[in-house]
């Protein structure tokens, strides 16, 4: 896998873990060139999990978008890498659980799951996430907005 830090192609897998529903394999990797540690997610599923937006449109669930939102909101909060990865994993597990056999969940429910989990970790990050998330229905739009806010704060 491509190292996000230096672009090297070889790494070793330190740890592999399946989430509780068995839909994702998370691998901790270490770049053989620079030693940078990162995580890859592999999805094992036949039927994609769909997000139902407020306007009724559907799109495939993408945990990476949620992860981006979480990373942006927790920026400079000194929250450990492992804590953030665990948080993202917990959010995904609960989203999968809530979606159930229908494999459908509303975008609102996803936001609420993320907020509830974030609250237990960091209040400032929670407030950042909440203030932006409440106003949006679309995760892409949300990530764009929160990025522009974060840039203004720098
Ligand atoms: Zn590297």
C-alpha cells in the first residue's frame, strides 16, 4: 500500500482486526521506508450500506468521509491516533448495527452516532462537529464547510 507519508509502496502489517459485524478489516501498517504507521480498511460486503438523505436520495455509506470530519474537528486537540481510529471504528460498528438487515440508515442518524461518540472523548471537538453538522444533510458539504471554518481559524 502507498505510504501516505513518503509514497513508498512496501509496508508490513502490524495488526489485523475485523469489526464486530464482520464488514470491515482494519490493518495497522508500517511503512518499510520511513516507519510511518497508518491504517487501511478493507470492506467485505455484498450489499452496500446506503445512506438516506433528508431529501430522500440515497448514497453509499463511506466511513472515510466521517473519518475526515472527525479528523478535522479533533485537529490540535491532542487526541491520540489510536483513540481517533477506535472512535471511527466504533462509529462504523454502530452505523452498521443501526442500519440492520435493510442496510439503510439516515444521514441524520449517522451524525448523531458520531456526535454521541465524540462527546465522550472531547467536548471542544464535539461542539465543532455539532455546530456544523446540524446545519447540513450532506456529508460532503459538511466536510467542505468544516474545512473552510478550520482554515479560517488557523
Ligand atoms: Zn513511508
